[in-house]
C-alpha cells in the first residue's frame, strides 16, 4: 500500500491515480456545510482562514462526541493496537456533493486534498484537474473504525457549530482510495460506464 503525507505536495499528488488505495499520515481538517460556508465567506471578504490551506486536506466529517473511559478495540488487519484510548468519537465521511458549491474557492486558495464519500459534480472534477488537487474516498458506514487512525484531535475554529466545528486531526495510516486524481480521472465515471 502507498503512503502519503499531509500537507500534500504536488510531487505526491501527481503520482496518484484514480483507484489507488493508500494510507495517509499527517494533519487533516474536518469541515462540513456550515464551516465551508464560513470559510468561503471569509475568502470573499479577504479575511484569513482558520488554518493554513496551502497543501491542506479537508475531511468532510462532523465527529461525534469523544467517548469517555477506556474503549476496547478489536485488532484488525490494518495493524491497530488491540486496546487504545480513543481521542475522538465516530468520524465517518459525509456526502461530498453537499460541499460542491464551496469547493472551487478553497482550491483557488491552495487546498489540495478532500476526503468524503460519493461522486462529485463535473464542475468539481474539472476544478480538481485545473488546480492539481485530489479527491479521496474513505469507508462510509465505518465511523467507529476510522477513529482508530486518529492520534489527536482538537477544535480549532467555529466552536459554535458544535459537531460541525473545524477539528484538526492528526492521523496515522488513515485508509483512503483516490476517487478523482489530478488528471481528472474519476472512479465513478468508470462505474457509470460499466453500467451503461
């Protein structure tokens, strides 16, 4: 399995192909609809964003409340310790198409990676290609499993949004699939072609 590191570099991005399975280490930022709205408004008003967006990866996710106490975790083929203290609640991906209308301004300002579930509109596919970015998929319905790959978590902006606040997550071996690569190749286009 390939491994990549966030913040992403152009060198890393250009080596990725739609359909590649890989692991991500580094910092990612959770953001859903309301946080995206606030960031796009900040860009429009020439205000700063709550994190350095150059090379950043946004995860379309609204984490659940962090569980208290020690939670037993079954070991898996993905190499997770048999028991660990979770630093975040369930953190599965949300539907990415809800962020389509906010995506281009963020890409124009240096965003290089997005993680979510589901297809993107053609306008976003073209923007990913134009800005040499990448859209990743992660496993839907596996929010509890994905907590195992989060080593630290803290709210960094928009606390008033509750679970939709922006969280900074440090992840290790976070499992991803390249959904749309920097050349605009899209795994969903392949699926649709096969079905037609």
